[in-house]
C-alpha cells in the first residue's frame, strides 16, 4: 500500500497483555506493539513464576526433590515425576523392576491424556467455544479419580520414587482404567465432530503461524509442536526409554490437513491424535503388565557415583531434559531442567510478526505452553 | 558416530581449540573446547553432513567451584547421535561468543545462563535478564551467592 | 394514544375536568412503565435462562442455590450489582464514562416501543416502525464507542472500535434482510406487517413460506442480527478470552448492569422482529385474533407472540454456546463480501417475485388452486 503524502499520521500502540489475562495460560506477559489490529512486535516477558527450582535442587537430596518436580508442570505431574526418576536412575545405574516401569508408563500416558484434554479445552475456550472445555474437564475428572485410587492425590502426585513407584496399583485399578479407556475412546470422535472440523474453528487456526520443519528444529521446538510441523520425531519411538519399546503405536505428525503443514491447526490435531495413541498404549500396557515388586532396593542415604548425565523424556508439552551433575554427595551438584515450553518461547517473537491480536491467543494456545515449566 | 570419532574429527579441524574428551561417567560424552572457538566449532558441527547436529537439546551454565562452564548438548535428527560440548570459563568476567545465530534455540537459554550465572554471551542478539526482574542484583545460581536482605525495601 | 385518552376521559366522569394532554401524557408514561417492567423482567429472567441453558449444554447444572432450582438468581445478581462500589478509573473522562451506559440502554429499550405484542398491544404503532427500530438501535454504537474511549484503557478502546466496526457493518444486511417483509406487507408499520401474515390456516400465512427469497431473508436476518447484538460467534467486542471483556472492562456495579441488561434487551428485539416479520407475529393459528372479544384476542395473541419470540431467543442462546468466535477480519469479510451481496440479491428476487406474481405467495397460490 503506498502512503499518501496527505494521509493522517498514525501511531503504533503498545498494549500490555498482562500477567493476568484469561488466555495466556498462566502468568505470561506479552508486550504487544500494534498498528491497529495487526501486531508488529510481540515480546514475551516471563519470570513471574520463577521459584528457583534449580537452586533448591542443590540443597535437597535426590529423593526429597520428587515433590518439586510435581510443580514443574502441574498438568503433567506424573510425566515430570517419572522424568526425574529416570534421570537419577540413569546417572546412578539403578535397575527398576518391570512392574514399576509398566505402572510408570500407565500413569504417564493417563496424564498425557488429561494434559492434552486441558490443552484442547482451554484452546477452544480461548477461541470462544466454551462448551468443549467443560466436556474436557468432565473426562479429566475420571482420570483424576484413577489417580486418586493409585496415589491418593488429584493434581500433584509425587508418585514415582528413585527405583520404582511409591505404591502398587490397588485391586480394581487396572479394571477401572480399562473402563475409562472404553468410555473415552469414542469421545475423541465426538469432539472432532463438535468442534475440531467446525468451519469457524478451522478458519481461526488454519494457516496461522506456520512453522516450517527446518525452523522448528532450529528453534528447539519439541513434542507436539515439532511434530505438528511435519517432523516425525517422538522420543518414545526414536530414543525409547523404560518399557516403551514393547508397545505398538503411531507417531502423530501434522500433514497440512486444513491449511499448511506447521500451522496452528496441525499442532492442535497432533494433540487430538496423540490422545488416541495414548489410549492404544494404555490398552497394551494394562494387558501386558507383569507381577512383581514395585520398588528396587536403593540405599537410604543415596549417593550416586560422580559423573554427569543428560536424560530426556517425552512430556505432553515437549521434551523435558534433565542435566544432572553429581559430585558423589547426597545432594545434586547441578541440576538443570530443560523444558519444552521454555525453549518454545524462542520462536514466539518471530512467529507472531504480522498476526492479529486474536491470532496471538491462537498461537499461545497452539504451542500449549505452561508457565511453571517456563519459569521453574 | 562414536564420541571418540567426533572428537578426532574436531581435533583434526580445530587443533588447539579442542582441549579434551570427557568420557568416563559422562553421558553423553563431552568435548571440552576453548571458549573463543565455540562459534566456529558449533557452525562446523551443524553444517558438516556426516555430523549434522541441527538440534541444540540443552544449553546450561555450570558453576564448578573453581571456574564456570557452559555445557551444550547437541543432537542430530538425521544421524541420531548426540554429543556434548563444554567450554570452561574463569570466575572473573566469564564470557564467550554466542551460538544463537547457529541454533536460534540458544537465545532464551543463554539469557537464562546470563541471568543466573552472569556469563556474558558476546554478540547475542538479545542479552537481558529473563527470569529475574531487570533490576535484580547478583546471580543466584552461583555457589557463592549471598541472599539479599531487602529488595526495594521489602524484606526478602 | 390521544383517542385512548379521550375514551378514558369519557368513561370516567371525574377525569372530565383534566386537560386532555395531561391524560395523554399519563397514559404514555404508564405504557412506558409497563414496557420497562417487561423489559427488565425479561432481561433478568433471560440472564438466568441463559445460564441454565448453558449448564444444560455444558453437562452441568447452572445456578441452583438461590431459590428453588436457582430461579431467584437474577434478583441476587441485581442486588449485588446495585450494591457494588462505583469505581471510575482515575484518568477516565468522567462525563462520557457515566453517559455511555445510558446510550446503550436507551438504544436497546427504545426499540421496545414498536414491538407488536398482541392485537391491540403495541406501545406506539408508528407508521415507520421498521425504520424507527433500525435508527434507534444504532444508538448503541455511540454508547459502545464512548465506553471504550472514556475508560482510558487500551483494551477497552480496542473493544469499542471493534464493536463500532461490527455493528455498523452489520446494519446493512439487517436492514436489507428486513425489507422483503416490508415489501410483502406494503407498509413499514409493524402491526401491518403482522396483519399481512394472517389467514391461510395460520402457519402458511407466515412470510417465511411466502416465497423462497423471504425464506432466505429470515436466515440472513437472524445471522446478521446476531452480529448486531454481539452474540457469539460475533462477540468480539466483549471477547472474554482476548480482550478481557472489551469495552465494558472498567465498568462495575449498576453501570455494568446496564450494559448487561441492554444485551438481553437487544436479543429480545431481534427475536421479536424476526417473529413479527417472518414468523407470523401474534397471529393465532386457525383464528382471526381481531374478531375475538377484546380480552381473549389480546391474551391469545400475546401468548403466541411471546412463545415464538422466546423460542428464537433460545435458539440464539443455543448457537452462542456451540460455535467459536470469528476473528475481526473474518467478521468484516463475512458481512461485506457475503451477507451484503446476498441480501441485495434477495431484495431483487423478492421485488421481481412480487411484480410477476402480483404479490401472491406460494401458499396463497396453492390455496387458490383449490378454490
């Protein structure tokens, strides 16, 4: 558009999408510079939820750190617990009994389902359709009931231990899990019919914030965001840990279903499809789980050997990598947690240039970030 | 590719820039490099077709009581191998060139290392405090960090 | 009104001494009070029904604490709003800030005056009824813009500007979609439009079935009017999850209450106009309401009208809780690129039909085949 010499001067507006905002998935502050409705610059400002988890890790023992990992991503608490347990076990070379590994996988996949349900629900709520959010919460209540059965808690579970899990599944747990899976699987199709392919919803999401595959890798995107850009990389299949090699499931990849590969719609559909794959894994796990002990013998005063290790696991929001340095004492020497949401924020400023304010909300929701993971 | 092979390749190309290979007790193995060479080595690791480390998994600052270090964990999606890079830095004025033009994923993580350790990344496109408020004094993750008593008049 | 005043003065000898204009004024005020009470009651009960319907659709129970099954919830909300602290932001433009809710409320309430509730139940049967409604509901734009600007808040400003753009853009399709009903009736007066739909065994007299173009007009009108009233999928100005309630974010207490009430009032106006223009208004099926005794005619026609209007309101609420929200440029595109051309084509179609078939609709032609 050529500017006319006698046009009225316009000014860019700086708006603060403040830490308190219904759509920023936590206390995220985005400083928008807009020209009317179009955003020219969106700078994220984080740190409102910084709790110095890494510094705390240097003062507590390995076993005492488990409840802190709950708060790392409270919607995928089991995944973070197990990530910490696996990281320490890799550093110290501890052998975990097979039943414990199966239980860990079962709770991790259940938590993946409930985390993706919240991602789905809050995303559609951000887009203006309030109803699917409540349906997602309804299904999540059933998962919470299952978790309450197995560890007594509904949100921050503190379930894994170094060397296994804290308690065996009570009688009836596996049957109830199977009931939940039978109830839940047709619901995914119901939600797809209700909202996923709704014309308005697709128009809001398709071709918005396209992230090409090479950029996704370079900017450090992981998890569903990376797979939404067409890169078929899933840690559970490509760098398998625990008992994942025993399960048969697909890697869900975005394919430009309704727009371009790597747009918001692809990332959203990857999460929906991942719920289906999690149901598949759960069915196999519940069928195959062996009997046995659930906790290995780990000394009470636990001192891993001197060394450094890096372990990463597939959490619902990306890969959670734990870089552990041990100097032979009861406390970790250095503990660095690399979370999917934190590194995903790298691409935020680049991808939001030229979008509208309404699209900023769509982008934040499609990357499914959560602030405790970003701020630690 | 094995860690030893990668180390030999780097040593052959950069000579004194590559210091040693830390293998026993380190998973993945670390190639310790001179801080000044980090950008050239990073670019080589990313662009060489047999190495193709296109994914920076993790960038962390470390405080080994006598000195600082920056640890890079790299991964190649094509060849499915991983390696670590480490650059040792002195405790006074720790600084080294940035790698955020090689892997843009490094930007936020370098800012975090700067924020919590005080390691300066030269040439970074944006080096500000990220997790702590802009006017915070000190670098908390250092082993000799003293907790402040007051912040803006509020008892901490 | 003046005839009613004179009739009243003749019926009651004590009133003979009072000048006629005073009695007329009294009657006008009484009618306005009745309408106001109806509007406020509807808006209050409407908000409760909205929440209960939302609860039903969302697999939960809505309000159920205040009163049996929560039916007194709107009273509790009203009392709460009245008792809230009246906060005006420090740098806000005080006069405009206070003035804005009244514009919005008046814009919505003034349209109730021409709503044909029954055979003889209309506050003022203006002979430019439709035109008057279009004009008066546009006052809402002024109020919303004032609210957005005077709040001294960038988010409110954005919401106000979006609302202004949206309401003004959708005025065109709304007006164009109502014209077919006017053409069929040959009059802008709402009572005439309703009367033109009587006979033919009730339902077949409706403008909805008159010809294919008026059939489309109904849906075009309903869609465009839903945008006029800021309902999802067009509720950008108050997009809760983006603009944190948009133009009324800084309002609290009864000032916010006025915005809130005006929204439900607008919903009723849209439903009432849709009923009057397309769904037969107060026409009682199988009967001629005008020939019944005065009290039965009015009661039956009032009942029929309210039933139809409330059904339309429920449909609006249903759509609101089902569909996501359109982005602002998609909204504008839908109005100017799709609705406006469609309504123009529609208008042309209705005019041609009336010309060719000399004003007869399809049910009329089928009826004349059978004699």
